[in-house]
């Protein structure tokens, strides 16, 4: 019985063999578009998707094409999510700094105060990371280097901060 047939039969050993055969190739493929930590996360997601959808694998088609198609879509989703998060946050921060907003002065001042209050409620490290990114415009790599943490940790912290702000301002 070949590996894919065994995988479709929920054979964990077959899944492990497939993982060992392909994980490095998928990782290198992801590294072409994303930094190391994101590539590692996507590799895990790709193989999680393979396991979850093992029953739908079509043995007539190329498994490697299927695998890299999943990886490609995961890369696109990651990039799209980062752009969306950055765009939303930039909008809020521009409103904070802009004196030419469509809002009345009182509304603008109230919004600035509310955003500052929310940011001040973040845990210390999260607040520090958020300010380094959005106020001082440092890249994730620069923040990671300055704080001695991974870019993935920076990304996770920024995502959490943006999620909190979105809950308050995006209705």
C-alpha cells in the first residue's frame, strides 16, 4: 500500500513519512515570500490541512502539486491579512494625527483619548511592541532585534493589539 493510500486510511506513520519527505521543500517555498517564523507557521498549517482533508485527497493527481497549492494559498492569506491589519491601523493612527479629519474637534479628541486609553491597558510588552511599530514605525525585524524576541512574537502581539482596537472601532 502506498503512502497516500495509507494516509487516507488515517495512518499516522504514513503522515509522518510524508511530512519528512516534503516539509523542507514546503518550508523553502514559503521562505521565498515570507520571513522564517511565518514560513514555519505555514508549513505547520499546510500539513494540518493535509491531515484534516486526508479523505478528499485524489490519488489520480500529483500530491506535491496539491501540497504546494495549499502552501501558496496560505502564503496569500497571510500576506492579505497583514495588509488588512496594517491598513486598518494606519487609518486609525492617521485619524489620531490628522487635524483635517471629517470629525468635529470634540469627536476627534474623544477618539484620540479612547485609543490612548485602550493602548495603555495593553500588557506592558504588548504596548511597547505596538508603539514601536505604529508610533515609531519600526519593522517587525527591528522590533524583534531590539527586544530579543522573534518576529513571530512581534507579529502575534501586533495582531492582538489590532484585534482589540478593531472590536472597539470597527462596527
